[in-house]
């Protein structure tokens, strides 16, 4: 299935709170939460100074298989799913079956999304990343299964606590 067909499948079949996985050809994924209206809520590039923007653009030319390279401060944004910057060869899918947790009630998911949307935070590849965010919203616990040599389906207490603190701001 072509990428635009994968997007259309999600728009046609996705439900509020679904985990959306953008699988990159280099072997890692970017994660977000589907809002049920054609948008995904995810870690995105924060508002940035001109010098950081140029540096990020340079890195994306050097590492063209990575989509947006998240460095330093990121922002939790709501964005049309078709506009998420992904590298050539990426795929996108609903990935609700990659974690062993049960989803929370819709009202709890909405509360977490509302509280976190628009917040800035420091991206940390191994401890506070986009998969941690998406699983925290869906399950109430932050989990990342794509970090090598880490126990799968184990809560990252640092990430969960980071998101809980952000919700209070």
C-alpha cells in the first residue's frame, strides 16, 4: 500500500486515541495519538531560532531517512496526519497492539491530550520521547519498546512523571 493510501486508511478507519506509528526506513519509528478527525498529536519541532532551523535543515540533508530531527526543545502539536514530515520510504499505521497495556477511558485520554497540547519540553531519545508521550496518553503510563537492550512494556517512571508534571502547568 502506498503512503497516501495508508494515510487515507487511518483517516477512514482510525478512532480517537489510536496510536499512530510512522515507521522510518532506518529502523525506528515516530509515534503520535490520532484525534479521530484526520490529525495526529505528537512531538514536533518547537518554535526555533533561525540558527537552530538552519542546523536542523543541514542535519536532515545529511541524514535524509529521519524525517524531522528532534533536538532539544520540542512542542506537543496537533497536525494533519498527511503533513507530518517523514522520510521517503516511511510507512504509517495504527499500532495499538505493540504494547501490553489496556487503553484508558476516552475521557481520560482527552484530559491528558488537552493538558499536554501545546506544551514545550526537552526531547530525550532514551527517556522522554514520542513513544513515551503516545503511550502515556493512551495508557496512563509512558512506555518505549524501540530502545535496544531495554525491557519491553516496562514503564519509564521518568517519562510518566515528566508528563504528569506538564499536565499541572
